[in-house]
C-alpha cells in the first residue's frame, strides 16, 4: 500500500527585539502562532540583562496553509516580529482616489519603520488604521480617505518593522500605572503621579491635551479645569458640543442641566437653561464673541479664549443647538482633533467615552494617556479599541480635577 506524501508546512523565520518578557510580548507571540494553527521553534533567544538592554528572539514558524501563515505573520508583525530577509517594502500605485490595492498594509499605533533602498525609515505621523504612503522622500501614515490616484502605498508584509511600546520601566515614579485599570487605587496617589506626568510633558516641551465630557461641569470640575488652563498646564481642549453648552450654561446662568451649582437645587424652569445659554452664544456670534462682549465671563471656554488655548467642539446627531463653534462635519472635526494632538506628550481623558476613544484612535502608542471616569468600562473600552497605552483612574472626575489642580499649584 502506497503512503500519501506528507504535504510540507509553509515556513518563515522572524525576529523580535525589545523588552519581550516584562511587557508580556513573547507569550503573545507564542500564542499568536498556536492560534493560527501553527508551530514554532525558538532558534535563538537573548535575555536583556539590564533595564536598557533589550531581549532578542529568533523564531521559525510554520503553518499548514498559506492563509494561516499570512494571518499569523500579520499578527506577529503587530507584535514586533519582522521576517528575516533583505527585502525592501513593496509599494503599489493607487489607481483611484480613496481606493487602495486589496493587499495594502494597515498600520497600528506603534512606531513603524519600512525598508526602502536597504534603509529602515521611520513612518511619519504614526496612527492606527492608516496606510503607509511614500511622499516627499519619506513614508507617511495616511488615512484611506486621503489617498489619491498615483500615490504609492505599502502592500504585503515585507520590509515592515513594528516596535511595540514597552511597559513603563520607571516603577518607582509610576508604580500605580503598572496595573492598568482599578477602582481600588488611591485617588491621591493617582493624582500625584498624573501631576508628575503633566510637569514632565511641559519640561520636555510637549503638549498636554485634555479631552473632556460634560460630566466635568456636572461634577464641579469646571472651576479646577479652568484654573489649569489659566495657569498654563493645558495646551488644547477637545470636547463635544455638550461640554461647550453646559460650561456656557454654568458660566452665564449658574446652573448645570438646570440644577443650581450653588446649592444643588433644581432651578425654576431650569430645563430650558441650556437652550438660553446656546441662544446667548448665538446672539454674540461665537464663544469668542461672547467673551469679547462680556456675556461669558468665566468657565472652561472663557479661559481657553483669554489664554489663547485652542479648543475643538465636535458635533453629533443628538446635539442641541449646536453652538456656532461646534464642527458638525465629522471629517472636519476629526481633522481638527488630529491637528491639536500633534506634538502631545500627555492626553487626559476626563469623563467622555466617545471623544476619548476617537482621540485614542488618532494617537501614536508612545503618547501617555490617562483616562479618568467613574465607570471602569470607559477606560477598558478605550484600551480594547486599540489604545493599549491608556491607563485608567476610576473616580469622580470633579474630585480628580480639584486634587490635580491643587497638586500642581503646590508644586509650582
């Protein structure tokens, strides 16, 4: 009886370098191989002996069919594994605007390099869910809607190197950050370390960007956030229409959602106060106009205007008004957000799930991100949607801001 010949497995040799053990990357690499019906053989492994010394891994992987191997390599690429060969990245020309070749490479938010002419080049403007386009002698991350006919984009998985972010090595300074999201963390500790991150970003000449939801106003956080803006600790504010509306309502009328901020009692006919605030801004023509005319004399947006801190209000389907400053075209709003987070060293997400996730999706993975919300699911969703560097603080946003402003003021 003649035996059937055994079909040889498809093979590839990949390498990875970095803090593979303490960042749990190596176990993710092994899991990825097995999950795609593959097998692996460790050909070489060097363990870093100091904090600065990276570990190195060389792995032979195999899979029974091409589809499994391609999926495996795609996952491994995102974990920092690069196929061992001397190939340059493959570029393919775009034939129609907004229409990429079928096998285009889709980016992560991790630092990425592509090889061209035998040289590894860093991809500029790194962000997730983008294409790599060759322009002006450099590779750039560019959104699908922005590619044009004639652009050259990277296809396939050759000549691409991804460098995942390592776990924070500074255990003493940011020990509270090492455990991700927890409701059992001392708020004072979280505030103190967040304040240290704010100061570090400012010292390094990087921007501190705040993403805020209307809960900042409802919980009494408007006053400390306004103080942080006035004292130069915030370089840009990203929010939705609701934050602008309720900040204006609080500043002009003294209520938030119709509730008096002075004593917490419902104001008579308070349900219409936010509409009165919107109307007042429209009469002034804009938020800046309301400040110039003396109609808006305090609050978060007032401090942004008088201190020349840029703010972006993004609209949504449910908005009242919206305010004249609110950008209702989603592509324009996304572009405006992306412009303000350029050069950011720290992003503070305060009580806003939708805008926090939107901002996180635009950030490169090395930008520190702190998400503060009373609901732990918000920080979890932000991390699950790809912003793996997001660190959660589960607490009342208003209290957090009050303590943060106090901490930064005492340290000056």
